[in-house]
């Protein structure tokens, strides 16, 4: 049984054909994982966009994946997630 981790979305379901880097932890005691954008992008002030990660997460029952903007980017660049915090439930895998 898989404990917890990330996979690249199946080829036929992917939104981008770019190379995907799976999330990583900066160290064994990091609070979370770093996600990587498959595209380079420049946003103008007040501009919004959607960036597909083409990554899916698997986890145990009762666990949840929470997505937050990295604090240094939020503070220095003024970037934010449209919904504030992304919430991915354990049973969303392969949906």
C-alpha cells in the first residue's frame, strides 16, 4: 500500500506536454513540499492565470493535502492563490 507521495498524471489526461518535476522536500524536517511550475510565466499587476501542475497526490485515509503560496513569494511578490488555500482530499486520487 502506498503511504504518501506524488505521481505525474497519465499522459492522456495531462494539460501540458512540458517536463514535470515532482514535488520535493527541502530537507527531512521541512514542513512541506515544494511544487514546481512546468512553465515560465510573467504576470502583469492584477493579472490572473491558471497553471496546471500535472501532478497528482496519493495519501492515506484521513489525510489531506493543503496548498499554500510560499511565504517569501507572497510577501516579496504579492502573489496569492485565488482560493487562499488549496484543499485536496485523500479520496480525490485518480478522479
